[in-house]
């Protein structure tokens, strides 16, 4: 049964500009920080 599991292997890099890569977990961290400052402020 090969369909018993999901092969989850996404590429963590969203975009690479001049050697600077933006990864999805960094983007989520920054957006969560900005959202928490907005909610608390």
C-alpha cells in the first residue's frame, strides 16, 4: 500500500534574489511578530 502516507517534501526557499534566499518559515516568523505587535499595541 503505497498510498498510506503523504510524502511531504516542499522546498523551503520561496525566492532567491542575488544570493539572498527568503524561506517560508522566516516569512511566517516575521509576519507573526508583526501581527503580535499589532494586536498588543
